């Protein structure tokens, strides 16, 4: 992986999705910083993930830090907070993001109906982040369609591909490398304008889970090949 040496901060790393991604990247040997609004909670989560890794005898123990410190110390930042918290979180870490890649995993759901997307003015969570941060940060979207619970099972294949959208090819390459490091298969899904479609797929998957009586439905790209 081209960016295996990169320090990755997972903002929202104490949540189901962020914690699962942090666990997988730490298991793969990446240097991971778990970010939270509370430095103490971040440290506690990092210690819990480290204990999981010790139990299986692999990986690199992550460390915890408050969001701003985690973002400042990282080379790549992953935003894994609910969309309702996105704007405030970005304002908190804005200065630390300058010149970096931000991977946004948020989906602008109706909080009472997770099968219904309410697109923000920019069209998607990731595009909204890009508009808020300006061109000093390269924003891509990824991991919206992955069931968080699957990420925590390191011995189980995650039956879902990851769609990566962004306007910067190098930033998308970094995101795709991280997808691979997490044990998943990623695809370049085009420009950031396409991120709204990816958000919508998450709502569809939630509907299928609820009404089709499935668990952790995902998206697979067929046709052979990868990326």
C-alpha cells in the first residue's frame, strides 16, 4: 500500500463506524489516532482497541487524542461522525486540516428515518464539507455503504465494496489504499458530485435491511476486475 506509513486520524473513532475502521487499520499495522471530543474517552477507546489486537497477536496499538490534536498530528483524516455533528466538528479541526486529505463517511439522513436522505445545499455530506473547508483541503467520500458491525469482525470478509468520490485523483488514490488496508475492495466512483448518489445508496440499504429482513446489506460491483 502506497500510504501504509501515513498517520491516520479517525475523528469519531469512538463510534461504531469510526471504531471499526480504526481497529482494521491498526490491525493492518497503520499508525492510527482515535479522535473524540473528549481526550479521555479517546484514550479509553484506543486502549480497548489495543486490547483486542493483543488478544489476536497482531497489529499496531492505536492511541487516542482530542479531535483537534488528532487531526493536527495526522497526515490523513477520516471523519466518521453523524452528519448532524459534521459542521461543528469541521470547525473544531479546520486549521489542522490545511493541506491534508479528508475522507468523509457521513450521510445526511433524516435522524428519525435512516432510509431517507435529506441532501444539504451542496448535494452531499462530502460536498458540504468541501464547501465549508475550501480548496485548502482535499475532500473525498468513502465508507458510507459499509455496515459498521461487519468491520469489527476481523476474521470475517466484509461483503461490501466501497465507492470513493472526489475531485482530486491523488486524494482518491489515498482513500482507495486505505480501503484496501481495511480489507475491503474499493472503486473510483467519479467526482465529488457523485457523492450524493452514494449517500442515497446508504438510505436504500437501510430500507432493505428494515423491510427485507436482511442484516448488513451492502453493495457489490460486478463485471470482473477491481478499482
